[in-house]
């Protein structure tokens, strides 16, 4: 378990929102994830939920860091393929290196749109706007289940040329969207609008490797007000329908093009419980 610096009880006390608007009545996925990454943007409700989850799945903090390390490798990969436009959907709170820092380290002119459905995430987005002058970043609210609205806003903001390839990241977000909201359909509609040469990268929790544990995880999440829907490998694979998976395909996240020094070592797939993969639109 990592050593967490005690988090402030009121990380948003300097912003013009009342307590209810900050959502301190229940745990939020972005703040829970922030806690697992050792961040300070979380409240007592989030830390209570995090500790309940860690009792069932002690490796959950490690899985969060594996997920982040996967993002770094996937973004570097897309930038090295020549992609210069990145859309990060379900951004969460900043944790350096953020996606634009990784992309702009490969090519300074990369442009990045960060989007999240949780307005609290946007309150803390300053670091995400710290683009290299050659590139550009934007932050916006958007819901993965409404890709048409998202792309209309992206076009309005004039950050991207949607006629050119975009690398879309859906990292650790789709397991927060239940089947009732038809996430497969939404991702398909999003990909349909992208230019050939675009990439879709996603990471997604799975219950397939440890079903009893994940039944307990989803129950604890529900008790704390978070909808979680882990999916099987084949259900996750369906998000890539019509796309060409990049080698090594959809694999436990720490096995996707591992690099020395990228993320925690000495893991097995049951601990990680997270599939990751990237595919290209031809
Ligand atoms: C676990 S965090 C992942 C952060 C980041 N993508 C990463 O992998 O490091 C999940 C984020 O997805 C956001 N989210 C949840 N449902 C969403 C939706 N329907 N549309 C967009 N974002 C969503 C949450 O607010 C949260 O910030």
C-alpha cells in the first residue's frame, strides 16, 4: 500500500461551490482514483470507500498505477505513429505526467482535448491547460454516452481538425458506464466520426479473472454510490468492433508493450484485473 499524505478535508474550499455541488455526500470515481494514486483531491467519503475496496482487493492501488502507466505507453505509441490530436474522455484529476505532457514529449505540437462528465474534475484542471506553446490543450465537460455533443463542442472550440486522425483514450471509464446506457453503441458512434488513421485506446476492469472478488467490488461500489460494471474480455473486445487491434491485442494492462520502468512490477493478471488495448481505424 502506498503512503498517502493526509488529504485536505476541503480540497474545494477556495472554489465558488457549495458543499452539495462538490458532491461530498457520496464517493466519486475520480476522487477515489485520485486517492489510489496518492493524490489529495479526495474527501472522507472517498477514502472510506477506498479502504472498503482495498480490504477486498488489496492490489487496487497497484492496478490504478498500472492503468496510468498504460496510458503513458499508449499515448507515446500513438504519437510515434504520427498522431498529433488526442481526445481523453474520462480524464479524472491531473496526475503528472498528464496525457498532454506524454504526447508533447514526443511531438511538441500535439493538441489534446480533455473531457469528463464530472464538473468537479474541471475545477482542478489548471495543470491540464499548461500546454507547450507549439501545441494546445482544452478541457470540457462531456459524457461518453453522448459522442455527438462532444464532437460538436470539439469542432466549435476549433482545437482539432476532425478530418485528421485523432487518438481517443477511454481509460478506466467504460466500466463506470452500465449496459443500460449502451456504451458499446456510443463508442461505435464516436469512432464512426473519426478520420481513418485514428486510434481507440481503452482500459477496462474485468471480473473475468476473479469473479467472486469483483462481485464484492461492485457491491461495495454500489453501497458508496458508484456504479461499476466490470466486463468480460469478449465484452471489452466488442468496443473495438470494426477496428484493427494493434499488437499485442487486448491484454492485461501491464502486458501491453511493457517498458522498463513503466509502472509497478511483479504483478499477476488477477491482481491487475484490467484489460487494455489499442486499435486503429483503417
Ligand atoms: C477512474 S477515472 C480515470 C481517469 C483517467 N482516464 C485515467 O485512466 O488515469 C474515471 C473518470 O471517468 C469519468 N467518467 C465517468 N463516467 C463518465 C462518462 N459517462 N463520460 C465521461 N466521463 C466519465 C469520471 O468522472 C472519472 O473522472
